[in-house]
C-alpha cells in the first residue's frame, strides 16, 4: 500500500504514456487492417482512408469503448488475489502495455498484420502466471477469449460469404447489373447504418450519460439508417452509365456504385474497430488509475475516466497517421483481389462481428475477423481466388504474437518490480 501512495503520481504518468504507446501501436497495425479493404479495392485513397479512420476510430473509442474495457481490465486475472500487494497488479498492467506496444511496433515496421488483442491478453497472462501464480489466471475466461479468436473469423467469413452471394444474386449475375446496383445499394447502406447505430445506442453511450428505452434505441437506429440510405441514394443517383468503362472489366460501372457503399462501410468499420480495440490499450490503464485513486484497493469499483478513453482515441489516430501504410499494403492487396463490391461484403461482415463482440464485452481480434471476412469473399469466387502463401504467413505471425507478448511482459514486470520495490 505504501508504494501506491508514494509513487501514485508516477504510476499514473507511466500508465498514460504506456497506454498512449499501446494505442499508437493499435493505430499503426490494427487500424491499417480495418481500412485495408477500402484502399485495396481502390474505393478510397490512403489519405482519404486516414481521415475517415481518424474521425470514426476516435468516435468509436470515445462513445462505445467502455464495455470491452471491463473484460480486459478485470476478466483475465483474479485481481482479488492481490488485495494485499496491489503494486504487483500495477507493475503487471504497466509491463503488459509496454510489452504489447513494443511487439506492435516491431510487427508494424515489418508490415505484419498481427492481433493487438493477442498481444495484450498474452502479456497480461504472462505477468499473471509469473508475478502472481498460475491460479491467478482465469483460465476459463482466457479459454472463452481464445475461442472467440476462432469463432469471430468463422462468423465474419460466413457473413461476408452470404453478403457477397446476395450481391452476386441480386446485382452482378443479372442482365442489367448497373441499374440493379443503383436500386439495391441504398438498402445495403441502410443495413450498415442501422447495425452500427443500434449497437452504439444499446452499449456505448451509458458512460456519457445517455440511457434510452429499447424502443427509443431501435427508433433512433432506424432513423439513422434511413438518413444514411437517403444520403447514399442521392450520391448513387448522380452516377451515370459510362459504356466505354466496361471494356476492360465488365462490372466497372457497377463497382462505381459500390464505391459509395464502400465509403459508408469504411466509416462503420472504423467506428466498430475503435469501439472494440481501444480496450486493449485503456483496459490496463483503467486498472492502474482505479488502484491509485482508491489508495491501493484492488476490488473497488470505479467509473472509467473520460480522459482515459480520450487517450486511447488520440493514440489510435496518431499511430495510423504515422505508420499505418505498411500493414494496409499487406492486407489490402495480397490476400485476394478486392473490388468495391467484394470489399463492402468483407468490411460489413467484419464490422457487424466486431460491434456484436463489443456489445457483449468479448475482446475479439479485429485482425482475425477482417482476414476471415476477406477469406469468405474470396471463397465465394472459388479457392483459386485466394493467395494461400500470404495467408500462411499471416497465420504464422498470429501464432508468434501470444508468446512474444507474454515473454516481453514477464521481463518488464521484473524490471518494474526491481525499480520500485528497491526504492521503497
């Protein structure tokens, strides 16, 4: 307890700095994944993708990021076992942030699309096993999270497969695909707006003081979806058929219509990603802030401070702007050839899976989800549409991430423990 009182301010500063670094890593690596389908399908330029991500990632982190934070902060290790020595939990959370941040920097520099969720969960489990004991790790909860890493890409892959098959059936495989695209794309836009708005109203706005009834939430989400549909219809109707454009690729005019939809789904994916993955950076920060503010009481309940959510949102945006291009190139161009219609199906499926997980407090991997969605779109066109060598390399980088986060975290835990315990 004395260490918490003596070094409380230092711990808060370190938590803020390390949390910002971790959020920067998420921006550099995971946000790049989230925007890669938009850039890879050429619906957006990299500059446009960065601007959209900056706005909607921050909004998602700030408005809807509180739910998943609880799982990362309290669900992985049994904090009650540290009620007599809360400083160990502080060391562990700081070590986990620094370890995950460094691994993400290494991965982003090499263009590897790794999982930030893997990184932070592996790091927390690593320090929990060594710093507290094997019994402190909630293995049931960890197993639940690990299962979500398998379920989420399968679910996203299934959804993207179904979505793209519907696009093929309703639009691409018809006699007048351009006219059918102009007819049906606004309805897809409504679907995007409704899903994102609904989850935001139900799960994301409690900490900013907005609580509505279920009927009100559905009504507002419907109206937002309707507004986005009408706005999208306005822009879709402006697109005129260019007969010469289809000479090289039969669906060029159709893909121009889907370009409008792709921009909407890119915004949705950025919001969904911010709402879920900000927890990886600010969950451990929130744990440290709670312990320091409560004078070392580990089990005490505390509200998530607004500045912590702000910190996560700002860090994510900075990471994307400064370092996001490398991973965008890997995911956007290498797994399968993307067009706006394929990119839409992958992005909406991934966004729906992520917001579902965010609403239930399950910290899934956006990377796994998006790659699963892109694979689903590829499979809808046949196995030969996939680059299996690139997929194998991505899977290998995922496997390395868990032990890398855990080992780095153990090293930093002992370093922090040595510094502060010897100074007390």
